[in-house]
C-alpha cells in the first residue's frame, strides 16, 4: 500500500509541474507581447523558457511513472 501511495504522490507532483509550467508559459507569453518594453520582453522570454522546461520535466516524470517496469521501445 505504501508503494501505491508513493506512485500517486509522484503522479500528482508531475501534474503540478505540468500545470505550473503551462501557467508560467502563458504568463511569460502575455508579458512579452509588448515589444516596445525591452525589460518585459526579456523577463517574459525567461518565463516562457522556464515554463517549457517545467512542463517537459513534469511530462517526463509522468511518463516514467506510467510506464514503470515496461519498455517504451517495444
């Protein structure tokens, strides 16, 4: 039962990473729409990149938990 609890906590953590990454992506994207403000453009770009990396990390954690013990190649 403890092993199932660990897997559920990991899946919840992965989903939180994905949602935070998506949120940062859209917030950074809305910050960087004003091209005339160079500080907002740079900060928005950093948030977009950080959001993409967090979403990818959450997705990889989720996939590793779903395919735990199985090969993804065949």
